[in-house]
């Protein structure tokens, strides 16, 4: 914060850092706590500083090599000292060989922006402060310093904003974490209980309109929610492993023949495996036996198939056996309103899942 108005506002310092150094700015709260190679490297560097101990702040300036060897470390904002140490280090410095740092990160402290969301730069400055006369240059810097932070906005919040809705989650985040004075340091953040009233408004983006949050129609909102819905279904399926019927073909999924083909493909995959080459090499009789054996072990699938109107046609000791539910999906009636052919002489007119040996 303050260094942007002092040392890092100096043209000579900026030029040195830009051309001769690899500048890095870190939040020491994270670096002191993270348990990964990067955290170990940080602690290795800062604890070489003269007089450093567990009760002292790790904030400050550090010049070090890629091997983690500290060249110079200090914690004050003297501009002359900063210039002098940056220049002196370059006089006889030769970079040593160093091993590549393991990129594995501590999951507890590895913060990643929300997928599909936005990261907004937030700049803070006190615009209308009533100050007494500045006694020295540092007091003046204190009054003109600016804070910088980042506001994360989720994909769902972006969608709501584009339609003229201001999500409460976003308003709360702004109030708690960004309505603070961070121009001179890192202040405490507001607790949830301290935020007693919030009001934020948004105008819909050009071409957008506010829509009822309780109704999801084919829209941008539906596209945004799709990923969340899929993750929720995957979690549910995982928690109910072995208790949830597979989603093969349900309801009015196109013509009955499409449901029939999807069901047949599903049963072949479950009985024979995912290897298409092995599936094609299997003999018809063996294929039928394996499908029948799988159905015998999974009676709930027989129930699922037949209850959506797709019967199962099987051969049992030379006899045809049709397993059906309370209704059968049949072709539409002919133009002359004659009955649809569903008797045994015309069984192929019904879109049944067919497991006679001759069909494999």
C-alpha cells in the first residue's frame, strides 16, 4: 500500500526491478502457514534475515537467489536504502544453479478464481478525508496511498448481474471484504453479524432483461446453471451408489425405436464390457447367454425397461417369451384407423428390446 507511494513510485527503482530483477509480491499470512514447497522456500529465505525470530514479522524486502540464499533483507521504507541495495547486489552477483521448485500446492491455501467467473481489480483511496497539516513526507504519503485488492464474482453472479439482478452473496462479499480502509495496511474484515443492512442495484445489460429466478427457461441462465446441476447430480449418484437406476431412456424420448436401441446398447455394454472389438468377436449364442445372465442378476433393470413401454422379447428353450409392463409403445395407428398390429404374427411391429439369438 504505502510502498506504492514511496519506493515503488521511484523511477530508478522501478527501472531496476523491471530490467534486472524478478519482482514478487506476496501475502505473508499465507506464506507463513502454507505447507508445501513454496511455503518452505519462503520460510527458508526470510529466516536468514539478521535478527529474525518466530515473534517477529516476516514483512519486508528480500533480495535472494533462485537457490533460496538470502543476499539482503530488511524491513523499513527508506528509499535511499532500497536504491542502494538493489544497485549493490548487481555489482558482483552471479546466479547460482538451482533445482526447479516442486509446483505442488497446499490445497488449504491454494486459492483459485471461480470457474467461468470474473476477477475484478479493486482500488481504494480516501477521497474526502479531513486531515491536519502533514508534519513530514511520510504523513503525506499516508494520506495519498491507495489500496489494491481483487473481487471474485462467480459465474452465476455474473449471469444475474447481466439480467439486472444483484445477488445478495455478491453484495455481502463487497460489504465485508471491500468496504474497508486498506490504503495503509491490512485491516480487520467485517463479520457477518456486523453487516446489518445491504442494498445494491443493477441495471440489465443491453439486450438483457430481468427474469423470474424461480423459472429456468432456455436462456443464458440455464447455460450457467447447467454445470452446477450436473455436479449436484454426480454427487447424488455417488452418495446413492448401487441404489439409483441408470438413466438410459425415459419418458417420450423420440420415437419408441430410439429408446429400444439405447436400452439394447446399454445391456450389451453392461454384459460384455466396453471393448467394442471383443463385443464384435463374441458369438451370438454366448452374447445372448451373457445378456440373459446379467438381466437375471439385475431384475430392477427389467422393471425399468418394461415400465416405459418397451417389452423384452427373449427365447427360452425354443419358446418366445415377452416380458412387458402395463403399457406397450406401439407405432401410430394407420391412416384408416385400423388396429395397430401387435399380435404374435406381427411382433416386429412393436419396438421391443429383442434378445433372440438370431438378433445378436
